[in-house]
C-alpha cells in the first residue's frame, strides 16, 4: 500500500514534462542533479539556525540594543483572577460586551473592572521593544548574508541577465555548489521560522505569514526536486533585496533614529514595489509561464508551480496595500503605527479616561526599578513599525 502511494505521488507524468522520467535526473556524464533526499538535511540545519539565533540574540543583539538605549522593561502584572484568566487563555483576548457582562457576574467585579483587566492583560502579553529588536536583528543579518551570497553566486550566470537562459538545456542542467547551499540555507531558515512561529512577534497578518512560509517551503522543495533551480535562485534573490531594507528600517525605528528609519522605509517601499510587483510577475512568472511551453507541452507540475507563484503574488499585493496605506499616512503627516502591527489596539489608548491613565493602565517601571511612567507617545512616523518576514515576509521566494 505504501509503495503504491509512493509511486503515485512521484509519478513522472505529474512532475516532469512528457518523455522525461526521474531516470533522466540521475547523475551522469559529469552532471550533478538535486535529489529529494537532500532535503532531509534542512531539518538539522533548521535546528542549528535556532541555536545560532539564540546565541545571536543574547550575545550580540541584546548588547547592541542596550548601546542604543533599548532595555527590557518590567510591566505591572494584572490582578489575579482565575475566572478571567481562564476565559482569556481558552476563549478570547477581547470578549464582546455580552461576555463581559457574564464574566462580571461570575467574578463579582463590575463591568468596568473586567474591561480594564482585559485591557491590561493584553498589554502584558504584548512583546517588548527589546524582543522585536532581537527578532529584526536576526532577520536582517540572515537576509543581508543571503543577498550577498545570492549576488555572488548569480552575477556571472547568463540566466541572471536573460531569463530565456533559465530553460536552456532543461532539465539536464547540472547543479552548482553555490546553488546547493543557497537553497539548503534558505529552506533551513524558513524551517526555523516555522518552528519559532508561536514564539515570535505576532501581527495582524499572522495567517498570511504562515501561508507565505508554507508556500515558500513547498515551492522550494518542488523546484529542487524537478530541477527548477535556476528560476528558484532568481526568485529568492529579488525577495532578499527588499527584506534587508525592511529589517534595517525596523532596527532604526526601535532605536528611535526616526529620520534614518523613515528614509529606509521609503527606499524599502520603492524596492518592494519594483521587485515584488514588477520584476516578479512580469519577468519571473512570465519566464515560468511562457518559455517552458516553447519546449514541451504543459503538465501538472508546470501548472502547480505557476499557481503557487501566483499565490505569492497575491500575498505581495496584500502587503503592498498595507505599505501604501502607511506611505499615504506618512505623506500626510498622520503616520502613528504600522498597518500590520498587532501590538497596539486601535482606539484603545484614546478611550481611556483620565482616572484610568492616572492609575497606570499602561504602566512600566523605569530602568532602575523605581518610578512609573505613562506609555510612550507615538510621535514618530514609524515608531511602531514592525513589518515582517518575512512585509513579506518574508521574505521570500517563495
């Protein structure tokens, strides 16, 4: 049964053009091809990435954050209430009015107290600036190194300048060492992001980020197995270009270097639009949609690959919409936070009464553990910039 299922999944007619079989992708005549079994190595490498990230965040990112004045701030914990805590953890972090009325009766608190408790409890769970700085710092380092590695491995290749060369001699295109490591490291990195997804900063586009990571790993795996290596490296490269700028803008934002952050964000927005909405669909998707049919009839793998690329394109359009909203607010002087950010609740700050503000609904102890202060005001254009993975993600390629 298992053997039959295996044969059906890897049936040549699904993944390869007509008159080609998996035997055609076996190493011979000096040519080396990617093998599905090579992908197993990405699992231990993903764990290595997690370890390296742990060390980077504590030995490099934390001291760097301290040097620019970013430190972990102790937050005032909410009063212990088992009934509200149970509902918060098992049902909803932001219950409706009817639920609040019911919880008020069960807990013996007035509705006003219940509302305040949930507000403070949500604030308590919000990630601090230090955590976001560490995460952005790690992503920035990886994307920068990946971008440099991608340029070094591709700048002297003919398909880097002429996408028609992507399919020249396909599928009998030998895999280079640089392509091998480019793929393995990218896939391992995205695997580590999936392992950490429940612990990293969550934003409003959390579901879109999950879809993006899964689509990335699926497309990378597929392109690896059927030797779509050349187009895969091109797609990874154009995604890395904008991700570097995004993460660097976030770092300067958390450090409160507002002018530098704003300048980088504008450059990021331009690069994102050019690479994700122009080069990606009109050069790369065109390359995978039109040129292959000049050599062989369309087949399932051809449609599968292009449909997944279109899924990524729709995600790019979604993130571009959020970026343009931010740019619009920036140009008209009304930018106060990231459109994707989930660390600020719309309208909640302004809805507080003076009494609530005085009692410290958003209180933090200062660096010496003494004194209380109100929440930092949002007077910077991108003070709460927290676009990811990944405004895309990711990154990336897929």
